[in-house]
């Protein structure tokens, strides 16, 4: 291992977390599990179990087979949860009366996982966590386990690291899971949230995607098998696939604890090809609890361990903080959070540049120029992204900026605003969700971005922003233009660089423009030399003239000659080129295409349909029915040598590939949709597998990468013409708009889908109304009122008279006018919809009554609004401080409280607000920042009316902290109110204010 740069993939089994000695603490071993199974059975059944497993070669599997037959999978899962609970430290000794049991809810189980101090970690698993965190590139990338317990992840957290997991109780592709830190793959399921696999029938199920993705992971790595006896399962079969592949070079170190191990005959037969080839080695007498700590100690003498930088808690308890100044704790916490979250995703990475010439002066000018906003412009293929990438990776930028971000706008509309929202979310350490930020104007987002980057040396490069350029005025328009304008008006230590084809007019001293022209002849000769394209100087000069020095075009020519000489010469290529066109003609691209073999063409066609950079292994998976891995790899190497691929680094250090926009556009123009669908469907099959294993996450709080996969799947369905499936994918992810799905991205893809389907056919799709409603609502929330109005005009074309869907139309009109402050128009549409539903008696879930009540309330017509919000509830019960109907939710009490507030009934409003605040905290786990801000501000107003000045100051201060996260203009407005109301008051620290509010909220919910 010392002399190799390969990563180590640990494969660990139950002995890693089992008690070291009889009666010790840990997850029970085989005998302990069998005892737990017996505790679920009657006396007679226990006797039957004893007879069933007597003399069995694998008592564990046979015992679970018996349990599944007599009690079913739910009880089997409960046994596993009991086993995991045995690794918890004594709850009473830890001053906690809440113990982990088989009946503990999944949500509580997640909470237990974060309590790293509450678990017993064996020496082996503790050392494994230290290795993963201390040497992430060597030991910490991927770990495989057949265990069900969370102790590997707990040990990584205890060592200061992070991890994410893939849970596989059926088929799945492990490469589709993304996250930060070490990737833990649970091959046989997990202790909650999934079934667990125990019996031969379960373990032997056909899992081709898992088997393939495991084989791709293991094919060239050092695989260390510890504390695992070996089962006939997907892992073992994948290992066999790899060791018999002559083009794979794994090193498998299989360790046994016994000094004279007895390897099961079946396992030995499976592994024999690898043993014969010398790719599998058996080692005896290896105890994981001795070996792993020794390895961690030894490796520390060879390599300095990585020290993880952990974010400070953003809201430490009041007792723990005595800040010398009002910003000391918060500033340190925010900067620590920025470090943790400001990263580039795999879809947003600068390209890897193999050959770079002719831009030295351009680079020097960019380095020497003083600007806050810069534009690198030039026609497609002149090297804008390459120059930006060189600058991004330069020593100058590494030294000048604390953080550097690359954001690819992909020449698509709406991408810019989505990137801004995601950056603000990262700067806030995800304390505010994108769904809330999307409701703010782009100017408000610019204010928020500037406030968060004042004092932060941050470089952000926005690549390919062509969709935001006015081609006549040479200026940025739309959200990008408004953002830059506001950014230049504010203070910020961030620097923004944009790349696009059109030139941009420089209208401020804080702006800088760099227009890229063609390479000069000297640089052209240097390029051909670097490519090892041996041609006469006269031919190079002719190529320079005919292409006008176009960088990408010249590189394509040089690469063609270098890769295909002597069969292809530069002179032959030049005969087909007319002089002075500037852009790469289709004839040149077609000539290159025709020179490629079938395997290279299908790789390009597959990459033309991908929505993110993908590894060679992933491309091979897509094309496995037409080419094997070796053929795909060779094709990718050739295409890279021909400069037809853009190379980017992926999270695990692998190279990812995508197409240059010029090549992608050529393929899309050359091939009809019907010719592209096969490739899209192959890609979609892997997305569908991901959806099957992650669907349940959408109703909770899914990760950004999970939501991103859903959006990509919907977009691929649109591209393939699978409109029914596209509606279904968007409908699935629609529920996540409440938490952290990007409304901007939802709108972009929904608009693409609706544009692809004739308006008259919209209503034929089952999920259309739900998608359109979310689409319209998102447009309104984004402030795109004209787009929302146009969309409703199209929706009106789908109506057949005043049917049930007309009520939905009325409701959307009501919402749009209410949000725009036109309460009379909103009330008119709301009443039309309500009247139609009442008079017709139609059975439909569509209703305009809720939005009508909101408009009536805010217009001053409180009585009908209050009557609606109360519904069948008894007002005395609503106003009883000791009664809270949690099923009705926080919005129920909040809306009623607002009515009482506007009616001047302070005490009644406070009671309702207290219940609302209490339920909001429970329902949304601190993610509903906007509603939290409103509640704090409204309670502050009421307390001030009651003369409770000090308490109101705490609430106003807490509201200010919330508003600053999501809506700086509202924060400024409230600041002015506070300054006028309390001209000489000293505001409490925000942390202290929030602690006061939290106590008030808990007191309001103490009887609930």
C-alpha cells in the first residue's frame, strides 16, 4: 500500500462491531442474534428453531429463515433494531431517559445516530473512522459493509468527519448516490428505513446493477476484507467478476481471524479463479480490533493525518457563550460554515485543460486588472472557459481568494438565479432553504449575497451566461443583469467573472472586459507542437489563415493529424475548408464524425444526452449492450486525444467527461429525436433505479443531490419525448418545493415540458393540473407575474367551459392577485370559484376558498376570513391555552391569530401565535424561516402593544435575524421600525434573543 497510489476499499462484516469478549458491549454476534430471535418466539417455536439450526453450516441464515417464515419481515427488522440498541451506552448513566428500543421511530433513530457519544465503539470500528477521516484519499472514499448498524458512520463523526450512505436491500447502482465525506455502502440493508437481508433466497436475488457498479468500483483498487466470513451475495459475485476480468487489476486481501481458518467450500469455489490468478490473497490470524488500530498508528508515522475543519454550532446554548462583542461568536461560526458548504458540485467544475497556448497576455491582463465584475467574451470555441479555468486554478487566485466557486449556466435561462440561491443557502450553512429564498426579488438576493460576502475573499466564475445577454445593447439582462447592477451598488469582497459569446459594454470602473480573438501564428505552431502533429510550417500558416486563428478549430485539426497520421494529413483537411469563416463549419465536424468508428460515435451520442459530467465507467454502463468496458475506455481515450471531450474532475478523483457545446449542438442538429431516444432511455434506466430507492426521501427533507437527480430525470424524459413520465417525475419532486427543491429549476423544466406539448393536449396528462398549479405558484412566488399571467392564459385554453378545472383556474387567479396586493381582484376570482363549487355541488378537490380567505383577511374583511379559517373548530377551544390540536398544524393557528391581530384582540392573537410557533418548530425542523420571522415580528408587535417592551425587543431582534437570512429588505424595514420605536434601547445579542423566543415558544406548547 505504501508504494501505491491506489485507494483502499474496506469490506467489513459483523465482527467489527460485535463485542470483543463474551458479555461485552456491542452489536451481538451470531449467538446473540439467535437469542434475540428466540425471544420473539413461543416455547414450542424455540424448540423447533433449535432443531432447525442444529448442525447447520450457517446457523444465522437458517435462524432468520425460520423467523421470517413464522413472524415475517417486520419482526426480523425489529430484531435487528434490538441488536443495534445493544451498542448504545447506558441511557441513565448519560442523564437521558430516552432509550433506543425496537419500537423507536425512524425519526428518533436518526437522532440517535447523531449522538456520537452515546454509542459503544469497538477498537476496530473507532480506528476505521480515524483512518477514513485522517487519510480520506487513501482510506476514506468508499467502504462496504454487510452490517446493519450505523457504527461506521458514528465512528467517522466521532473522528470529526462526515459520511453518507447507500442502503441496498434490493438492486441499485452505488455510483448514483452523492454526498460529502466517506461513502458507506450497506450491502444487506440498514437498521431502519429498509428491509434487511439474511436468508440465502434474499442474498442470492439477482441484483445486476449492484453487481455491475460494485465490479466497476473494485476493478483497480486494493480491497481489504476484514471481520467478514464471506457470503454468496452480490459483493462476492462482483469480486469474482473482477478477478476473472483480464483487464482489471484488483488486489484483494482477505483476512481471517483464526490462525488456521476453515474457508467454506462454496466460498472457496467462488474465489478460486482469483486465487489462481494471484489477485486474491488469504491472510490468517488478523483480528480487526488489533489490526486497524495498529494500521492507524503506523500510517501516522508515514503520512500526516488530515485535520477536519468542523463548523461551530450556529446557535450554541446561551450558557456556553459570553461574547466579548456582539458579533464575535456569530462571525466565527458563519466563516466556519462557509468553509464547509462553499464547494463545487460535480456538475459545476472547471474543465481540465490538456493543451493551453496563446493566452499568456490575456491571463496577465486579467490578473493585473482591478475589477469587481469581469467578462470574458468571444465566439464559441475561442477558449473562454479554458482561460477562466486557468485563472481559477492559478497560484494568483489560490493566494488571493479564500474560496473559489465555478458555476456553469450551460447557456440556459434560469440557471443563474438558481446558482445565486444555492450559494446563499451555502453561505448560510443551509439555515434557510432555497424554497424560501426563491420568493425574494433578485435585488433582495443581491443584497443578501453582498451582506454575506462582506469580508469574505470569494471568486465566483459564471460560465456560459449567453442567455442573459441583450444582443443589441451588449448588456446583461434578466436576473443576471439586475443582480450585477445591485451587486455593484453594495459592498462585498466577492469578485464575479462571466463568460459568454457576445461582447458586453463596460459601464463602470468596477467592470472589466476581455474579448478573445483568434490565436496568433506563433501560438498556432506551438499548439501543433504540443499535439505532436508533425506538419510543414506552410500548412500550419494556411490553417491559421483559414480558421482565423480559431482556437478550438485549430486544436481539432491538430488532434486529427496527430491521432490519424499518416492516413490523415493537414493538407487534406484544409482542402475542405473555405477561408475566413471564423466559426467551425458543419462540414468539418461532419468529416471528423465520419472518420470515427462506431464505438466512438456511440460514446459521443451518449455523452450528448447526459446532463452532468460522467465517468468512463458510467458511460460503459449506459452502453453495455453495445460495447464492453474495454471498448468504451478505448473510445474515450481516442476521443480525448482528438479534443472532442471536455474533462472535469469528479468527487472521487475520477475523470468525468462531457461534450463541448459546439460538439453537443452538432450531434443534436444531426440526429432526430427518434435517433436519440435509445441513448436517453439507457441513461434514464439508471435514474429510474435511483428513483426506486430514494422516492420516500422526497416527502421528508431530501438532499440537494437527490432533488437534482429528480430534476435531471424529468428533463431527460422531456428530451426523449416521454411526456407522461416527465409529468410524473415533476409531480414526485413537487412535494419537495416546500423544503429545499429549487423552484427556479422546477419552473425551467416545467416550462420546457409545457412548451414541448401542444397546449390543447396538456389536460390529457394525469399529473398536468398538479404540475401546472405548482408551476404557476412558483412563477408568482418568484415575482415573474407577467409569465404567470401568460401561463394562465394558456391554461384557460385547456378548459371546456366552467367545469371543475375552472375552479382551479379561479384559485390560481386568486393567488396571483393576492400575492400582488390586488385584493379586490383576488376576492372577485375567489368568490367566482367558491360560488361555482357550491352551486354545482361538484365533487372535486379544487377550491378557491383558502386563497379567498387570505385576500379577504388582508383587505380588512376579517369576519368571513375568520369564519373560513375556523371551519368546524370551536373558537373557545382554539383560544384555550391548554388545548392545541396538533393535527391542524401551525398555519391553522397562525391564520386565525392574524385575524385576531388585525381585529385588535391582542391576547387572543398571542394565544394563537404561541400555538402556531410551537407547531411550526415541530413541523418544519427549523426550515420554515419565513414563517418563523413573521411569527416573531407579529408577537413582538403584540407584546409592544401590551407594554412588555423588553420582551418585544427580544422578539424583534430574533425576527431581524430571521429576515436577514431570507429577505434583507424586510429586515431593513423592521430595523427602521425598531430604531424609531426604541431610539435609545440596546438590542440583545441575536443568540440571546432566539433563546428567549425559544423558551417562550416552549412555554406556549408546554400543555400541548
